[in-house]
C-alpha cells in the first residue's frame, strides 16, 4: 500500500504539471497575435528606414551628377574663350598681311615680308598647340551600379529576430552520482533553438560545462564533495538567451570507482565487475581507474590476491596520457611505488628514490592516499606508511593507476576512509 500511495502521488503531481502546461499552451494564441502585430510594426519601421536611406543616397548621387555637369560646362566655356581670343588675333594678322600685300613699293615690302612670314608661321604653330582638334566629350563618364543593391533586396528576408527564452531545468530528473551530474531540461516552448549551454558554479562563478543540441547531458570529471549550482540557456543565430533558474546538486563525499576497461593495456584482463585485474605479460602493463581527481583528499586500496616473488607491481597515480606499455612511473605522467617481495622504491620519470625495506605477499593490502591540497602521495602496506612522494606545483586531473606483470592479481577497493592517523 505504501508503494502504491507513493506512485499514485507521483502520478498525480505529473498530471497536475501536464494540466498547467496545457493551460499555458492554450494562452499562446493571444501571445502569438500580439507578437505578430509588434513584429509587423517593426518590419514597417525597418523598411521605412531603408527607403529613407535610399532617398538620401539618391540626393547625394544627383548632387555629384550636377557637379560633374558643371565641370564639363566650365571646361567647354574655357575652350571657347581660348579659341575666340586666337581667332581674333588671327583675323587681325590676316588683315594686316592683306594691307601689306597691297604695298606698291617693293623695297618697303621686302623690309616687312620676312617679319610677316615669321609671325604667320608662329600663329600657325600656336593653333596646333593651343586649340585642340577634338572638342570636349559631352557624355558623362559615369554609370550607376545597382546589381549589388538589387541582390541585397532579394536577400532581404526574415531571420530569427530574438534569442530564445529561458529553458526550464527539470529538477526531479537532475541527479548527482559519484562525481557526475545528469541534467535534463525543457526548452522554451515558443523559441527557436540551435542548441543549449549548461553552466556550473562551484563557488567561483558560472562556467560553461556542456554545449550541444540535446535537451539533456551527462557531465563527468567533477570534484567530489562539492555543491554545484546548475543552469542552462538556449542559443540561436542571434545570440544566447537568458539562463534558467538554477538547480543545486552535490557530488558524493567519497569516490567509488573501478578499473576503466578503455584505460588499460590490452594485456591486462579485468573481472566482470571491473574491480580485479591480472596480466599474462612478462612486461609491465598499466591500468587506470574510471575516475580522476583534481582536488581534495582520496584514499583507495589494492588487495594482493596473487603474487610471485619475481613480480614487481607498481601502485600510484597517473595522468590520462600515461604510457600503458611500461612500468607505472617510467614516464613523466606517472607516479608510483613499485615493490617486490623484499623492498620497494618510489619512481617518477624513470627516476628511482626512497628505497625502503619490506615487500608484499599474497593477502597483503597496498593503500594509496592522495592529498591534492598538500600535493602528497602516501603509500601504505597493511596500514603502515611505506613511502611518500611530494609533487608540489602540479595541476590537472590524476587517476588511480597500477602496473602489473605475470603472476600478479589485485582487487581495487574504493570509498574508504584513510588509515587512522593519516596526514589528510
């Protein structure tokens, strides 16, 4: 009866939400009409503005055309004036020469003939130099280019005039699991969306965490034991719309995880639940966990299910890009303690340090305490400190990791409290 009552109550709430949503949809017709009238006024206003711009441009073009006409007329008048002066001077010279030719006294004519000949020749040259044979072209060297404007008018059309309205985060369908958030939302009912942007705020301001077309998302790789404010907004070709109301979700206090099947070397075999790992290769092969850490303090353990004294497994942490085909700690993306049946060493970037007596055997437990605040990696064997690596100055995401070779089998244990007295 209790289960039935609970489900009936849930179903009643969903029916009420559906009724409210239907009522909201029925009122949209009036909203659409009002929006259309408002939009029509906007269209008319924009067209009037464009026609006013065309009128202004028409006035400017005609002014330029008149200025060009006046320049042409001024040049014609100047040419007429120059030709008129030359013509008057030439006519005067011709009259003088005619009178000189009438002179009866040969000696007097001979005295002026050379001067007249030179003067007539000079005037002839002046006509060729100062008076052009070609009159000014009365045509205007202009053309009106309208193809670009015509093409622009053909493309003058409607676009989405407004960014989308705020979506609605469905709080009952938003969950936090481990260091992951699963969110779902309802788009704004009257808006066009090209996609959505999810933003998270863990106390330092909202940051983008997802961008896509789907109205749901899974965000992974977050901090543990952290409260996130979540919101979503839509976007289209005109820009981002306003965000939704925020929903608050908290990730789990401690991390539980397994080996990641996609984060292991192919020579590493995992159990069905991905909690145990073995390796048949004589060479060391790396396997990563399914969860990475970027801040906080975390503790996990490996129980040694099988161990041959000739094997040398390595336990520790690594970045996602660590080499999978060598011992953990050989490259610059892994930090480890590797150990045999008698002693252990610390290793990073193939530099060995911190040799300590005491090995492992089947049935022992290797613990790793990662303190990202103090930037220390501490190793335990059966709850006793075996070694410590200080890695100050590093930032990013670090994954629990192990490297195995033949005759070693381990099981991963998570969501544990650190050993008593541990430096957390």
